[in-house]
């Protein structure tokens, strides 16, 4: 019985980790290129809603997945245009997009589903009739590919170069704007993919269903020192904390105290690691090309 509980608890933790892991790795791409992406929360919200909408309209989860990833990509593109092309403040842009996503999804949900709080029920991953969770396999692939592409390829070398010293990268003929756009857009795709899991897992869109996961994913990236493997380990820690909250929901401990555990853990871990984590040198600094 104990072994069954451990196995079930482990898989529950892995499932919960998915919507933290994918946007967190996306954040690594964005910030390695020098763009702070606080808009991860908004990307998750938009992706979850449009995954639900696409699945609701088509009755097909693959169409819903494409809708979700496209929404994440478009949200990231807006952030990239504001911060890279217009050179606006990256923190302000991210917060503005998060607020926009919160209001826009509520508005669209009211129009499409006649409710500002939740959508109609949609089909989920069980329709695939597979013996395993395909998103777990996707996470492993994304993690491996991301580590290899960032640290072992020319693309990764150039991305890290524009995040550390864009002036030097530009002098070598590397297009700083193009590389930064690539990093932000990849973060949008991965964020949209992570939010699709949320929609499929809950079989619907619920107002504010991301519940700060984008911010926690950003914190996990910092704790992981802007490394995909480190970010994955931090996300697993947060997934473990949330899994514990589900196990103790029926205990004598007040529900509110249990529900705040992942966020308290975020603050505690950040307080212990933030001083030891060094971001890319040009992270958050707009690049001004010199003639």
C-alpha cells in the first residue's frame, strides 16, 4: 500500500510540475538573450484560454494545442516588439501584458461561453488512450534539447553572447535584435505548451486558473541560475510542495495555510538563493546599436 502511495504521489508531483517547467525553460531562453520576461503569467493565461477555445470549437485536442501555442507566441511577440524594437522597460511591459491577459481572457470567456468565470467542459488527454502522460515525455525532450541548444550549439552561443555583451556580439556580425526575438518567441511557445496542459488537465478554462504559476516559473528560473537543468530541479521542488498541499487538504490544518505553502516556499528559497544567482550581464538592458 505504501509503495502504491509513493508511486501515485511521484506521478502526481510530475504532473503538477509540467506547467512550471515548460514556461520556466522558456524564461531561460528569453533571459539568456537579455530580455526579462515577467509576461510568462500572461502567456500562460492566454495559452490556457485559447487551448480551451480551439478544443471547444474543433473537438480536437491537437487543434486546441495549436491554438494555445499560437496564443503564447503572439503574446510573446507583443512583449518582444515593445521591449526589443521600441526599447521600452521590460518589467513594465511584462506586468502590463499580465494585466491585459487577465482582463482579455475574462472578456472573451464572457462572449464565447457566456460566463466570465469559466468555460464549457472540453475533452482532455484521456482521449489519446495512451498508457503514459505524453506531456511528461515532451518535458524531457524539451529539457534535453534546451540544454543542448543553449550550451552546445552556435545558436546557443550567440544567444548567450547577446545576453552577456550585446555590443561585442554586434561587432562580430551577430544580429542582437534577431537573437533576442528568437529567445522571447521560444519562451512564448513553451509557455503556450505548458498552459495547454493546464486546460487539458482541468477540462476547461477557469478565470485566473494559472494562479501565479508564471511568476513561480520565473522564480524557478532564477533559483536554477538561468540553466534549464537548474530550473527543472527548482520546478520539481515547487511541484512537490503543491502536491503536498493536495495531500493535506482534508487534514485538520486550515486550508488557507496549506494553499499558501508553494508561495511561502518560493519566498524562502528566493531569499536563500537570489544573492547567489547572477543573471546574464545585459539582462533587462535594451540594446542601442551604435553607428
